[in-house]
C-alpha cells in the first residue's frame, strides 16, 4: 500500500506513516510456496533452519499480537483526502531513553505554545497530559503487554473519574443557575413586597399623626372642660359661703334682740 504524509492533528503519541486504505487489498503469494525453500529453491532438510524459521514465526506472531493490543488500546486514526481514505496506526517501535527525553521536551513545549494553565482546571493541559500518558502506555505495552493493559485500566478509571467529576460540576453549575434565577425572581417579589410595606408604613404613619392630633385635641378639650368645672365649682363654693355668712348674720341679728329682752 502507498504511503503519504497526511496532515493530522499534532499529538504526543507516536504513529507510523499513513497508509492508503483500498477496498480490494492486493493479493499476496501463498506462503506455502515459500515455506521450506532455501535461497536456491531447494528444500533445506537441516534442523537448525527449521528452528530458526520457528523462532522467526514466533517473533512475528508476538509482534502481531503486540500490534493488535496497541490498536485496541490506541485505535488507528483515519483521514480522508481527495476522496482517498488514509489510515495511521500507532507505532510499534520500542522507545529508547532518548525518546522519553524528547517526549518530555515536546510536552513542555506544547504546554508553553498552547498557553496551558499551570494550576486549576485547564482542558488544554489535561489533553496534553492524556496524550503523554497514552504515549507512555504505548511504550510500556511494546515491552510488556500485560503491564500496558494494566495501565489501560488505570487510564480508563481516571477518565471515568474525571467524567464523573465533570458531570457533577455541570450539574452543580446548572443547579446554581436555577438557584440564581429563583433568587432573582424572589428578589423581584421581595422588592415589590418592600414597596408595598413602605406604602403601608407611610399610610400608618399618616394615621398615627392624625390620631396624635386628635388625641391632643381631646386632651386640650378635656383640660378646658376640667378648668371650666373647677371654676364653676369654685364659684359655687364661694357663693354658698357668702350665702352662709349672710344667713348666719341674719340669724344672729334675729336672736340678739330677744337676748336683750
């Protein structure tokens, strides 16, 4: 199949060169025609050649299994260009110490280029670290498939936990928005209630002023009536006293001549 450099999104995971996907794969010569033949086309009856062939077959089978596991962990990427479908599989080349150092440098460079946040929630930082973790899983899987599958379980559990926290965060945001809308609506109702209570307060204050004025008028009238009653009572007492004195004087004048006789 043909190979071509197709523009894919930048990623930290190492992929092979894209290959063209054809509907009718090329026919390969039967493997039986080449089994058991030497370079000259004559059967090789020697036993070491059979062992070497078996070792090569086991190695090829191991590589094939590793590639299948890698494709299961990191599915191939596909891209359509000019009506042709190109597929890019993850690389099965073992990583060296230099590859790990380059991976770290690329991670730091992409974090700086894409201006990822150093702390807090940052989708860019999370995406880049996820790609870095996938690349580490790829490197580990090539050397030990079981260890790679275990790391895959760890990755899936982390993604599931992050998805749960994201769902919880979105639910809390929606709940907060609903509460904010309810609070805003309640605020409007409370403002109307405040205005109503203020109007009632003004009306009650007006009534208090009127009642105080009436109370002052009643108290003033009461004092005037009390003063009038006291004055009338005083006049009556004075009148009775004078009348009493006159009667006493008349009585004394009437009794006095009889005493002289």
